[in-house]
C-alpha cells in the first residue's frame, strides 16, 4: 500500500485532518519565505541608514532626502518621526523638556509600528507550531478507534484488518510533525531576528534623542549669550 493510496482511502475525518495540516504547512512556508525576505531587507535598510546618519550629514538635509524604499522603515522611520516632531515643537515652545518628551513619544509610536510590521504573521507560525501536533494526534486517535471498530466487527483478527487504519493514523501523526517542526524552528529564528532589529532601533532612538538634547542645550547656551 502506497502513501497516496492510504491517504485517498482514509476515513473522511482523517482526510479532513490531513487537509487541514497540509494547508497549515503550505501557508507556514509562504509566511516563512515572505518574513525572511522582510527581515533581510530590514537589516540591510538599517545598516544603510545608520551609515548615512553617522557620516556627518546635516540632519535637515537628511530629513529632506527621499526615503530609499518609497516609505521610511526601521531607524529611518524613527528618525523622521522624531525630527518632524522636534521641528514642529521647536517653533511652538521653548521648553526643552516638552520638546524632548514629544520627540520621544513620536519615536515610540514609530517603533511600535515597526514592531507590528516585523512581527506580522508570526502569530500564525506560533499557532501552527503549537496546534499541528494535537491536530495530528486527533487524526491518530481517530484511526486507532477505526482499527478497534474493524476488529470488533471482524470474526478473525488479522493484520490486514487493522493495517490500513493504523497506517492512516501514523500518516496523520507524521503530517502533524511535518507542519509543526518547520513552524517552530522558523518562528524562533524570525522572532529572534525581529527582537534583534527592534533592539537596534531602540538603541538608535536613544542615541538620536541624546543628539537632539545636546542640540537644545547648545541653542539654550547661544540664547543666553
């Protein structure tokens, strides 16, 4: 008996379980490839922007430059949000604390949006990773129940009587693991990359906040003189 033959001739419940696991596995791989590309582009964009930021370019000139990817992402998103708020509040108030608080709030909102963008669909991977073994186990239990039912209705207990039921039960178990294992591995990997990038964004926000703080101190000293 081949595996395709067993799948096609399995009970309706076990076939439904296999189909659900197959769909979950396919969607998981789609998300894995899509999220891997997003993480790679995000890391590259962060490196490029940090090189540009620390090259000594004037911040006003950097702010006026068009984003490389059409819309700002990562550290560039935090920079633009913070610097826009800095310029807006600078023309309205002379309180350095109020200006820096507004800048910090703007960058925090931008950071939250970047967190949402990087972690998009990762919850689905976590769900597949945790639920697939149990879904496969349900198919296994159903197959074992079918084997016992066939034994109870058979006058002579032979291996050929229970083999198809046991085989489809084991296939359901295998498909559950097949869907869960890649989802677990890549969920951990992508979550780790996301946390690492978000940590870099947070470090950049702190450094940029310090630069603006020194800028305001320099302005205050110039006004006093």
